C-alpha cells in the first residue's frame, strides 16, 4: 500500500469523475445523485461487492437518491493507492448503474 503525496492525490483526482479532496482532511469523497431510491440502493450494492473484492471499504451515506462515498486508508492515516483504485472502480459502477457506461 502506497501513501500518496498531495501532488499524487491531485494527479489521481484528475483521472476520476467528481471526486474531491480537501488538503486538511485525509480522505477523498464523491457525491452521486441518482434517479431514485432503488437506483441509489443498486449503486450501494455494487460498491459493496467491489469493496469486498478489494478488501477496502468506503464510508457510504445514502439519502434517498443521493449517495456520498468517502475513501481513506484509516490504518495509514492517509489517502493511498488503494483509495484511488477503488474510486476508479466506483466511477465505473456509477456509469453502469446509471446506464452511461
């Protein structure tokens, strides 16, 4: 697992969709608005499966049709390559669930 520098985080975010990072925090996050509650739940289920496969789990907050995903490697106290990899997988899943992929 590789802890990322601020420059590496910024570079990584440029390759992702709608992920944000605040330099004062040790996490990246993305908020996705979906068509409705069932679609939001479908995304959460897909993310859960991907997270289990990666053995790396995001914090997930769901509010009706809006899902906020937060990634950080708590054991490292930093954003790592694992976070960026799972964020990229989440981006793919959002496209599939929303029919954009």
